[in-house]
C-alpha cells in the first residue's frame, strides 16, 4: 500500500507501477479507478470522501474533477438514494437518469433499472447499444423500434425529447419489416407492404397491419423460391395463432410484379 491514504500500489505485467484508489462508504468498499501517480490517486480518494458527505450534484462535475465522471454519479446516487449501482445512474421517483457522459443524459422507467444497472450503454454511429452475451444489442429494440427504423416515420417521441426512453413517451408507428401506415388517423388509413430487391417494390395495400406483415413474409418466401439469395428478416406476429397466420398467408394477395422481377433476373 502507498503512504497516501486510500491509495494502493499495483504493478502491470511488464513491471510498471501504477496506483489504485478506493474508499469505504456505508459499509461498501468502492473502487475509484487507476492512476499513474500516487498524488492523483490520493486526490480521487479525498474527493470521493468529501463528495459522500457534501450536497454537490451531478451537474457540479467539471473537467478539473479528480474522479472519473462515472464514479462521481455512482457516489452521488449512493449518497442520495442509498442504492449502490455500478453504472452512471441517478434514481428518481418511478424513473432514473442514465448519464452517457456529463453532457448527455437519458431517461428510463424504473422497471428498466435492473437491465441498465448491469449493462453499460455505449454510443456508436448515433446508435445506443449494450453488450449482451457477446452481442451488441441496439437498445431501441427493447421498445419495439427496428434497427432500420426512421424517427418521425416509423416511431416518434411523444414529448419531442429523443433522450426520453420511458415507455409512455415512445410511439411506434410501423412495427413490422416492410410495413408502413398511410393516411394515419383518417378514414383512408391503410397499410402498404414494400420489399427492396433492386429498389423498393410495392407488395400490396392492406386494411390491417398484420395483413401487411404477413404479405411481406409471403413475398420473402416467393423471392427465396425464385432463387433470390438476399437475406430478408421476416416478421414475427405475436398476436396471431399459427392457424390464423396460415389462413391469412394462404388467402392474402401480393403483387405479380414480385414474381415477374425474379423471372427477369
């Protein structure tokens, strides 16, 4: 252990020395990170100790702060709410904030707390994802939003805040692959099924969303039968029994153009 309080000396595999800081708060031993010098590690320890008994908030964090931002949020949440969470979450009544960084915060329902307390959110290419069982999972999929979905067309945030992922704030317009609603909310509302081959082709227009989703699946099967090797993700329609699905599938009409396109290929 280093001479500095709360600081421990450690060595890398190549023999280089570095310093780890930690402190105990409310009976829990909390790691504060690794540092290149004992003085930096001690500064983090001193700051964590002071933060645990202060009235500072997450918004008080600055670039000159010794602690990493994640640890700053974790300690403040533990101090204020009595629940230790390793990810940068701050609890509120019936919801919580997840801080991607000091400038970007997302809101979630309390029922999502277990998931996000055990999964770190990352951002790449404008998409939010978590690592789960070795796979990168787009978090939008938890809310019925497809990976290809376009905000404003396939879904929208009711209060206009695209950082508010509470279930009551997300409205999914188009839930199925290749299906879009037209004339939404009018007497002429209907669903159009399209599929992309060498451009978008209309499969048909249908009265219900489920009919359009089944029609899309049927078009996919036709393309596969005709030797089109492109991968299409078919729709899983949870609301339909296998009997009802098969009845719609057998009786639904799709455009002859789908077959004609394949025959010309």
